[in-house]
C-alpha cells in the first residue's frame, strides 16, 4: 500500500495514537518506579520508533532525552548484531551507544508482526546509583568514565519475555541501592512490554500495510510543514556560544566553551559543534546523541507547535562535530554532569536560529539545566543505603522583548518535575525549612529576567553531599542592554559558621544539623533598564 492510499486525516489519527501510546508507556514507568527521581521528578522518557528508528510518537517528557532515544536505539540494535525476537529487550547505559550518562538506562524492544520487525518501543530512565566514586554516581570531579560507575554494553536483558536474572544479579551487585535498581529496572521493562502490546494491537487493528503507509504520510506531512517554516528564515550561517564555569570558583583560567555554527537552507538545518572546546577531564563532556537532542529541541521551538513533532522533523536536521570535542568526546571521557552543557548547547542553537528568523531572541536562562544535589545519609546499623536525588533546583528564565522572564521555572530541555518537600522529609532524614523565590535575582532590564529560587534544607544525619551546579562564574547574560542575572550560590551553615561551596562538588561530608542553602541564578534581563533595581516581585 502506497502513501497516497491513506488520507492525511487518517494518518494524523494514527500519529496521535502513537503519541498516546508513548505517554502511556512513560506513565506506566512512573507509576511502577521505586526511586523518587523517577516517580516524583519524572526523569524518564518513552517513544515509539519506526524500523528506521525515526519517531512515530514520543511522550510529553524530557526533551533532552528524546533525540537520544532515536539515535541510541539505532546504535544498540546495530551493535548487538543478532536479530531481536519477539519478547526480547535490549538494555544499555553505555555513553558510546548514546546513553547521556551512566545513570540513564535505555531499553529497546522490537514490535514484530508476521516475523518482521515493523517498529520499536524505546525507554530511558535515570537510575539512582550505578556505583562509582560517590553515592548517586554523578561525581563533579571525575576525570574518566570509570570513576562514574559501571558500564553495560547493549545486553539482552529479556529473551522471549523472560528476564535474565543472572544479568540482573550482576547489576544489583554493583550499586549501593540494589532494591531501587531492581525495582526501577522491572518498572522500565514492564513499561516496554505494555508499549509493545499497545503497538501490536494498533497495527493488527489497522493492518500492517496501512499503519506503515499512514506513518510515512504523517512524517512526510511534518517534513513539508517544517520545510515551509525554514523557507521563512534567512539562509546563511549563524553562530552562538556559551561559556562554562570552571571546576573551582577561584579558577580564572579561560573557561571551556560550547559553540554552534548553524547553517540554514530552505530544506535543512545543519548544526556544527566543532568550534566547541576540546574534551576535558571533567564530567561535562556531551555525547553526540545529547547534542543532537539539544539541536532538535531548538529546531522544534523555531518551527512552532502546530508542526507535529515526529521523524519528519528529524529529516530536516543534521548535526556534526569533530571527534575529541566537548560535544563529541572519545571514551572514556567523563560525562556525569553533561546536562549542564547540553542545555547551553540548546541555547546556542536557539540563539542562532533566532538570528535567522530576524528575532533578537531571549536573554540567557538560568545557566544550564536543573542543578541537582545528591545526598546520601549514613545508614543506621541494619539499614539499607538510601540516596536522595533532588532535581528541584531550577532558576529564572531570560526575558525577551515585551515579556519578563519566568520565576523559578524548569529549563526548556529538561522538563523535570518539582520534588515535594513532604516526600523528601518522609523518605529521608532531612527537613526542608524554606523553599521560595529568590527575589531580586533576575537581571534588570526594560523587561526583567525571572528570579531564581532558594531551597534551605537541614540534614538530620551525617552523610555525603554532591552538587551539580552552574552559573557561579558565568551567570545568565542579559540582552539588548539588559543586565545579567544573579550568580548561583551554595552554602553550608554549620554551628553558626558559613561555608561557601563550589557549584561542582563531590563527596562533601555533612554533619547532623548542617543547614544547606542552594540559591539558583535569575535569568538575564532584556533592554536597557528604566532604573538600576532588579525586579522585586
């Protein structure tokens, strides 16, 4: 059956059905998960992919993970080499395969009809701990990948519907939180199984030929609409860059830089990250799949929400970067804190595309993605280890012409959810004493940047603290005469003494009674300020 045999109306119905299936997969994973980083922060995503690994549908989840699912699934299936059968599921957390960092576990399951693979279900979820030098497996001072945890190449974790318990036992033996890992992995596998069932039901209901034709027409429709939007841009090469904080606040050496050269034609957007700094012995390197996701998010934003977000948009985008770069590191480069740089890469591409659109764009937002902190309280005798990952540290967004920035809002490419104070206090020995807007932190301007936030936590037990922060040395930059947002700040109050912490911190020992204060950046302001005051409301 050819494309013309399916009308666009029917193709859109099936396309929306794929999005619904993807959302159901993600919701199943969230509801079944054990760890707060999944069940509360929703640090997971799901998608339905065609046999060519382009999107048929994706969940309304974390944008920075969506392009990863497409590229990593393709790498996993090719690397595994053997044919995947019905009921099989591949698993990996290997950055060489496209996993953003070792905490992110990807599952890929084929959907087979009459002996042929017609599609794939793909999921990704952040697991609390995968070993490494610090609890939570996101050391801010790692110099290679081996310090960040264990690495699993594409492995058949489920064969014919049966979980390989031997592999599961190996994984659980290499984490500080085996109960969490097993429960979260089984939740992810259950979500994949549900997705395969739903997709098979859809294909059998409509017929394989009609489904494939409908999806090809749906993708072609998005591609045509997207290409039409590209023709409204001014062709050319546009550049943008962002600076990255050094490892220590007192380090005044030249910072690492993420840079994008964006070529716009009437049919394609080509993003080249080759002008970025060389890879570094810091955990801020970004694997190509994550850079691709950042560029895909920016392209999605410039095309508009009425262009369906599927594999048709992927056909409009090409990303490239020289090997050995910050945006294309050679293994075993450390990648634990890569999301900070990937979020800045998104800003670079969006800035460049805004130039092509003749739009000044917005001032910088809160200096990167969310700034999680990880706390592992010392377990009591006979108590299992627990690790808290709090993704709630968001900042202010940048202002734009005619509109102030938004206060304490999640970064556009992460979309994680606030972790309620009640949940933290119920599951961990800690008190959330304050959780508030950091008034006055937005950059001044005719339109002020959004304010950051302040979270004050008291630890009730000794433990280990790690921080993945940003924006201390390079706070969000204002635009068109607007001022910069306030820098981030992290502090411990211990017996009345104030200890200033770096934004990237690993394995810091806290004492019972210590007060941890996290203050995130405000967004940059836009336009010359009418007065020199920052916004106070």
